[in-house]
C-alpha cells in the first residue's frame, strides 16, 4: 500500500463488519446458556452439534477480523502520526488497542474447529471440554475493550490536536467511551456489541469522510 492509499481504512471497516458477524454468530450458540442444557455436559456436547454453521461462521469472522485489525492498526498509527504532535503516544495507543482486540478475536476462535470436528465423532469428544468451549465462544470473542481504547485515542487526537476529523473524534468519545467503560466493568462482554461498530465506523470514516489529502495519508 503506497502513501496515497486509504485501503488500510477500508480494511478496518471490513474488520468491524467481520466482528459484527462473529458476535451475531456467537449470540446464537446457546448450548451452555439455555436452561434446558445448562449444567449437563453431555447434553451441551450434543447441543453444540446443532451449531456447526454458527461455529464455522464465528471462526471465519473472528480470525478474519483479527488479521484485518493488524492492517488497520498499522494504517491508523501512520495516519495519526502524520498530524499528531511529535512524540505523541496517541498513534501507538490507538494501534495498540486494535492489536489487543485482534488477539482476543484470535483466541476467541481458538477452539472452534476442534469442537466442529469433535461433534462429528461424539465418541472422541470429552463432554466437559465441550462445555468449556460453549462458554469460551460465548465470552472471549466479545472482549473488544481494546477497541474502546483506540476510540478514545482517536478522540483525543481529533478533538485536541486536530489530527483526525472532528466528527470521528466524537464517535470515538461516544462509542469508544462506552466500549472501554463496559469492557472494564463486570459487564465486560457487552463491549462486543459496541466495539465492532466503532471499528466499522472509524474505518469508513477514514476511508470516505477524511478530508485530509490522500497524498499525505
């Protein structure tokens, strides 16, 4: 990607969209949360077999988001660094939040393929492991707290240093603040609702709504 490209920002939008898809897939996997199965590892293992499409979707979406977030992080760091004060930590903090989110997304998809293969041969599947995976896919992919840190870094860069569009700064304040706040609270998994949307809007904003000359970005 050359210096005139904003492909990195479109990649960020794709990462946010992939995150939304992954969270929606996770929402549907209720094996450990339904009162009909909760607490019974054998029933949970059997129930997970009904969610193979959702597990595969979760795997593809979250691993895809993780890879795309790394590219977005690098582009955002460069973009903010071009206009932020010399020596500012904001570009690194913004990128670091996305990298933290990428790690959580990758870990969230870590057991998906193993459980998909496991439910195809129940005799080899440990029910207790299946129960752990049921909780895992319903929690770890939702850890988007790092994106909240990114949102606030963009907010400071935009509103205090004019290093990004002002409206994106307010997006960072609202969505970034909410994501970080709930991510730090006992309701940490709620960050999975707002975090991907924040990344999607930031990506689209820098790709389509950034008036800074592309040759400088």
